[in-house]
């Protein structure tokens, strides 16, 4: 599905009228993205168009389709930018040579100032624009926060029949297992995950929203959810009893930007990424996040899938 974001000449960005006019003569920047709310990005990028005069086209598809199309330089219109929902997708695109290095000096300065080194590609082809911690959501009326020591808390025998998990196929869960493998080793990580499965109150859920609803209903007392950085340490929406505990350090997944190798508008694409980082990127939860290279989640992805299968974590 395609959305065209275009604005009139009422730009508020610095620059001469002729520069703004030149921008409008450029082809739109084409962003391949995965986002549940297909109106969100076009609305967001309308601000970029107003400020710069550069139009944006957003093509929504699932992560696999978007990445495969960027790798194979196909799709209509062809991609200038890949906005990936997880580190595995953006890492795969880079590994396949489908992304070009980010070379804009002003963009590089912005990245250096705002994005920790472990949340970007060492070769400079992609950068995180948001991070999600694997956090423990719990019912504060049932669970004493003082007993939560880390991800191992969900495997404690005292939590038998109290744990809920979302699907192991979700990016943050897959990344968490991959990072646990890298941190602990395969066998200790598998013992930990088996403990989670042993303590399940119900089969796994398809989404974090379903998991939080189960905690809200009292079906389970705690579980692991993907926590955007802005929610660290606060309650879950209107439910005053659901709280989040972020283990220290937390393991994470990211949303990442990269410029397609065959981008038709590479300069405008980099300008869009710089604008997004400056205006809308998160603060990455400060010191709450692990300093481990987030690409570990991609390197260990196959190991994580196999471990989840052996442990019965669906």
C-alpha cells in the first residue's frame, strides 16, 4: 500500500526560496517500512516535507518483503530508505550488500552525538532510531518488585503457573534469547528458557497486547514484553497495577534506518534519517540498555530459534 506525503510551499526550514523550490523538483524519497499504523509515518513525514520541501513516499509491507525487495532492488517505486522493525532485518540487508554507507557529514555528527556505538553498524550502513528493552511486566498487587532480580526471576519455582510469554517469533523475544546465549552460553540459556516455559500459566500469546491483557485479567502475574524507552519505570497505560521492571542491563531490539544501495535519492534519504534522529528518535533509555552490540541478536538468531524449539517455547 502506498502513501504520498506532499506539502505546499509554506516551509519553515532555513534556506532560500530557490533552495526550497529545488527540493520540490526532486523525486520523492521512497521509504520501505513495516508499521502497524499505516497512517503514522505519512503523517510524521509530512513535517519533514514542510520543513525541507522534500516529498516522501511510504510503502508498507511485512519485514521480509521489504528487506527482500531492497536486497533484490525491486518494488515500485524502488526504495531509497529501509526502515526496519528489528535488528535482524536491517542486519540482513547490510550483510547482503543492499545498503550503502551513511556518508553525510552532518548525519554522521548527529549519529555520533545521539546514538550509542552498540546501536549502530560498525561499517556505517545502518543506525538505530529507537530501542525496545525486553522488560518484565508484572501485577504489582500480586508480585513484590523486590523479588525481581532479572530474567531468571520468571524461571524461579515460586512463579510456577504465574508466567505469561508472547510468541518466541516476536523480535524482542528472539533477540533476548540470542543475547542470553551470547552472555551465558547455550546450555545455561536453555535451562533458563525451559524454566520460563515450565512456569507458564497459558500457551504463548501472539502479541504483547494480549499478554498485558492477561496480566490485567489476573490470568498471570508477570511476563516479558517489548518496552519502548519512553515507558521505562511507569505503569502500563490506564492500569495502575501493571508495572515494568527493566533488568540491569536490559537486552534490546531496535528499529533501524538504512539507505538502499541503489537509492535514486541518496542525499535526500540521508537528510530524512538525520531529521528523524534529530526530531523523533528516542533517548535509548540511557544506562538501562545493555552495551552489548545489538547485532548479536542477528548473529545468534538461528541459535535462538533452535533453542526455543528445544525448550518448547513456541
